[in-house]
C-alpha cells in the first residue's frame, strides 16, 4: 500500500549548505524512524518558503544517493503569519504499515507546526 509521511524543518539563514544539511537531517530522520529503503520510496515532494532561494531541497536527497526516486520542489505561497525559512516534505512510500504507524518528522523550529507529532 502507498503511505505518506510528512515532515518539516527550518534553517536560520538562506544559505545553500544550511538548507542542504537541514533537508538531509529531515530525510535521515524519516528514513531511520520508518525503516525505509530507497526502493520503498514512490516519490518525494519538497516545499520551501519564498525566503529560501539558494538551492532546491531535492539536491540534498540526490547527495544522499536517492537517485531513482521522482523528486519535486515547489515554492509555498507567502502567507501572513506563516513559519519562515521552512522546508517541508511529503514522502510517498510502499509499506504494509498502517497510517497510524508512520513516524513524521517535525524538526528545529518546525516543531510548532505539529506539536502533536513531535517526540
């Protein structure tokens, strides 16, 4: 069955390496917590807030060796009061687990988005 896993993280600065490192951390957390193999991945969608424009988050996935999975980067709309310098992820995987068993990853400043899912 196809399942979806969500996550988000933030960075302090609009910096290429900082965005890549934060995205890697988020991906590594999702992969580790859910015991995901690359061949289980169906697709990954990343969004970034408009204040981040130095690199696509998918670059981090490619640097991690995730090369045979469709990846998509999109910019979020500018919304008053929304979290700034935020990178979000929606990963689709093939899994026999139930939706309730998926472990989502809200890291750094993004813990405010889903405090109910933060460990």
